[in-house]
C-alpha cells in the first residue's frame, strides 16, 4: 500500500503537531479498522470485508458533515471528481525539480515532472481529508483541524490540514508495521543515502528475506514539494520504491562486481584506487567489530550455512589476467555503455535473473527475465564504499547467508593479486 514522503519542512511541521506521538499511540492500541487495510497489505487482502467498507463509507459521510464550509466542500469534490475509479484519466502526482533552465524572470516558474500515478483508493481517502478527519476525534489533532487552527499552521483550509495529518500518520503506521516484520530481530536494514539533485533524494537499503535471500530496495523521496492529482501543492508526495531480489548467497558477487566495474572503467589504476577505498572501509569495520564483541558473545546465525559459501570463483577474471600460465584476453568492455558482470536466477529454476551490470556511472542492479527488465537501482561510482559498508553490516546482522569474512577475504585477495 502507498507510503508518503515529506519534505524537511513537512517533517518539522508534523513534529510540531505531535503526529509521531499520535502514531505511536494508535499503533500500540492495535485497533483493527479500515485504516488497518491501508497499512497492512495482508490485512487488506484477508480482512477487508463488508464491515470495513461500511466503516469507510461512514467515515466519508462523517467528514462531509463536518467540513461544511464552501472552500472545504469545493476542495473535497475536486478530489472525488479527479481521483475516481471510473474516470477515463486520473492526473498523476508531480514533483518540483527547481526553476526551469534559462528562466531569468523576476518570479521564475518552477518546473514539475511526473512522479507517480494516483492510487485511486488511498489518495482519495487521504487527499479528501477522510483519514485525517477519522483521526480527528483523538485529541492531538483537534487543534490543527479546528475552525481556526488550520490557518495557524499554514494550511489553506481544514481539508488541506486533514490531508497532511492523514498522510503522515498513515505512513508512520506503515513504518511501524514494517519494523515489526523485519528479519533480524528488529534490526533496521543497513542503508545509505544518494542525493541526486533535481528535487529527488534516494535511499538504498540492503536486507534479506526470511529464507536469507538477498533483497535490495531504493526509495525515492521529494525534497522540494509535490503536486497532487488535483493540482494542489503539498509538503508530501508518494514515495517511489524499487526492489531487486536475488538468491542466497549473491553478496560476494556484489563485492566482486564493484572491483570488476572499476577495472572496466579505468584499468588497474582505477582498480587499485577502489581497492584502497574498500580496504579502508574493511579496516574501520574490523576495529568496530572487535570493540563490540562483548555485546552478544552467543550470537548464532539463523541459517546453518551462514558463511559457508566459498570465494574460490571470486575474482576469477583478475586471477586469469595475473596468471603467467595463461594467455588471457579479458573479453568485457563498456563500448555499448554497459556490461553484465553477474546473472543468476533469483530462485532455482526461475526464468527471472538478478543481474549486476557495469556502466560508466556505476553498478546497476536489476531483475530481468522473459523479455522483461524491471526498474533498476544504480549505485554511483563514488558510493561503492557506502555499498561495501552496507554489505558488511548486512552480513554481520545475519540478514543473509554471507558472513563479513567472505567480503573481507575478497578485498584481501584482490590486494594480493595486484601487489604480486
């Protein structure tokens, strides 16, 4: 189900309104209602029955009976008209990228681009103020949704304020539900941020399924502002998520691919540089690991084959180049703009592969099969150390079947091959 991301200003406003505390309170209460179906996909598919639909309809009518000003009613009707399940066209969400290039006017016009399609169910309930109003009976929301309160916080009307509050609490509840389902006993998935500019910000996270299969996610959030399907500028917008899945244990191949990608981009000179960078990350990791060994001396990985995979085939491309017994011509290049360094079914007998692709800009992770290639996750060249650190942390937390030692031995092996 949909999660919304907020600008820095939106996050500060939510904190000032006490929306995080309210979300914690609601989550701890554990009440099952139609909002639960918007937070938990499994709940929605299993329990969203006629009583939930009736409760939702009642909440809509209650909202209409409360928000009775002309401005409020016009705002609500625009939402229900534009975001309608039977509409031929539902406008998308847009995000602000900044000022148009070359616009030197006194009041330059912001540029907006497509962000996401509208979610007819969730966006309708959020932007019309239904979710916010449903939560209005809880005391923390009364001030902002009062007759005078919305203007004090910068909202154009009460529905606008209810939409903001509803979007934030719904997303906060989804986060708390997700935390409760994480593999790793409450560990957050290790992640790193990749600012890209142009009004968007990316966070890349590494984790694993309950089988220990590799998982990688990229979430994209706005930094400047969003435009709703009704044309209203907001401090929030849908969060866009891309996922890449792999089988266990592909993590050593990722470390190998970072090194091979560097070689493809700049030969041994570039390879030496990235090896030194990753070696520095490894040394820092080892020092911190040794300093915290007493935290959990009886830690037992959840998978019997944890760390059991060898690295005999890692760096085979470099070993062949360095072995005088072979006349080996390295066959790969970036003449076409990319080169597939790794490809393996994400499940046994599956026709869909997880691929790791070298490009001039960095490593691209994607799933591809049956003629269809999914959205990819690009890790830029200068974020290879961040990716390596995340891999070490992921393995140390037992979120897969690879141990930190396997990654560390690959780096040591590369260093030795280059020095010999």
